């Protein structure tokens, strides 16, 4: 069943299209920058910034949202999400912000309405710890980090 999420437009975003799945099978909804029309944001090489979206929402309990990079921006400009995947908690009611970092060599200009990242909404579980004295045995044991061989 499709989860329905209450979403609120903030004062600086009366007009931008809501995040939307761009194709029928898309996993993510593209997020748009709600920077002022007359104040494009310039992200210098190596710099990072929190880009406003002008949106706040209330995820149903049992869901999270992840802020992920757009591959085209990453490939063409080296612009990605600094904390990817950003974690949006179900109880967060503040503005969704996208933390972009410019790993490229050129200035990256962000204008109002630009699609800067994507949002994936996913079910999440909260686990509980049970502290024990020993763990059950497995074939892998403590092997990891290449223990099964390279290539
Ligand atoms: O890319 C992001 C990541 C987080 N948030 C918001 C929603 C999230 O629920 C809240 C807290 O995020 P997180 O737990 O990652 O940050 P923190 O540094 O641990 O802050 P806090 O102490 O507030 O949890 O900030 C965003 O708007 N964009
Ligand atoms: Mg936190």
C-alpha cells in the first residue's frame, strides 16, 4: 500500500513542484532547491552547503527517508550529497535540507527549482539489543574485509 505523507510548504516555497517520481518505476523523488530566485547559490570546489527545499513533512512511524545524490550531477560536476544517504527521521518536523558538496574542479551554480538530489522513502525497523556472553558460531566467524579472496 502506498504510504501517504503529510507535507507542508514553507513560506519560501509557495510554488515549486512537490518532489515527484520522474518515471513510473523510479525509486527516488527528485528534490528541488528553494533558494531565492535572485540569489543563485555558488558552490565552490571543495565547499559544502545546506540547500533549503522549502518543505517539511511527517513520515508515518516505521518509515525513514534517505537523501541520495543524483548520479548525473555526480558524474558531470562532482556534486554529491555530503552525508549520503542523509537520514530523515519519522519524527523530524523541520525543513528538509540537502547537504551538497562540490568535489569537482569548477564552481557549481544552484538556481531556484534545480533538481539537486533525490529522496527515497523506505520502511525501517527499530531493533532492541540483548546483551550476551558469546555469539553463535558461523562459517564466516570473524573473517571479513577480503577474507574470501579478491576479485
Ligand atoms: O541530509 C539531511 C539529514 C538530516 N536532516 C534532518 C532530518 C533528520 O531527522 C535530522 C537529524 O539528522 P541526523 O540525525 O542525521 O543529524 P545529527 O547530526 O545526528 O543531528 P541530531 O542530533 O539533531 O539528530 O536532520 C536533513 O534535513 N537533511
Ligand atoms: Mg541524529
